[in-house]
C-alpha cells in the first residue's frame, strides 16, 4: 500500500501534466469557434493598392469637346470651321508646304474650274522628276466630274476595304507619263501624281505624299497620316 506522501506526489505530477493540455485544448477550441462564427465578407483579401485607388477615383464628367483642324474647340465636329485656304490644304496633306520653293500656286490658271486651291510641287524619285498637284475643289461632286473628264474612266476605291469608299483613285498612262489621282469622298481635296511610269507613281505616292486619315480630316489630334 503506497504511503500518503507518495500518493500526494503522484497527484502533483498528474496535475503538472494535465494542466497545460487542458489550457491548449481550451485555446484551440476558442480559435476554432472564432473561425466558425466570423463573417467572411468582413475581412476581404488584400487587394492591389493601385487597383483599389483606381476603383475609388470618381469618373470625370467634363466633356472637353472637339479640337478642330485649326485648333478651335467646339462641341461637335460639325461645328468646326470649314476647311479652306493653303493652311487647310497643308492640313489635309501634311506633305504639302505652300512655303516650299519647289511649289507654286496655279489657282489663277484654273478660273474656269471650281477649284479654290491648286498647287503644283516638284520632287524626285530615283533621280526622276515627278510632279505633285494638291487641290481643293468647290465640292466633291465637282471634283468627281472634273477627274472623270480628265481620265475618261470610272474611279476605283483607294486603300479602303469598306463601302462606300472613303477615297477614290483614278489611274492611267498619259503619253509618255503616268497620272494618278486620289480624292477624298467626304472632303473636296485631291492629290495628283505625274510620274514616268506606274511604278514611279507607286513610289511617289508611298514615299512623298502624306494624307490625313479620312476620319480626321476636319479634326485633331495630329496622329500619323497615312
């Protein structure tokens, strides 16, 4: 039969072992209960700070309007100042510079044609001389009629895949040269190339002529012309 002192020691040893286990079980149970009762929506997962800031930034309701070809700002493109004069011709065709010494104003030579602006410029392609004429007509209809008589053929669509065409092209050999004209269908502006042959006309159009995209003839921004 064990002595009272040994029984007392045994009880102390049992308490020392079981005490920490009981505390661990209580703590584990409390944390499990917190997980079961917590609201998942109350503690969202961390998000990218930039994304959160962007979502919280209010959208601007200011309408800056439209910046026209001449720099004026108006509510719509239709309110832009009509294109006109050498500056407008240079806007539609950025390759044209009325101050260039190789260009000359021939407008007065075409009084019998509805053509308020008509300029001729000299250039070279592979050491061969080519002529570029930039023109503004009184209307697209007047331009179509004029080039129809000049070429004696119906135009084709130039650099366009949709219908109706946004630019028209006339093309034919003339004596010992080759002539090609590109006309906008929504603005009475055209460029004509006089070259040695069709290949030179191709190169002149690709290398020397820059045209404003049809959708940006009346308005800015100044994207790269094609």
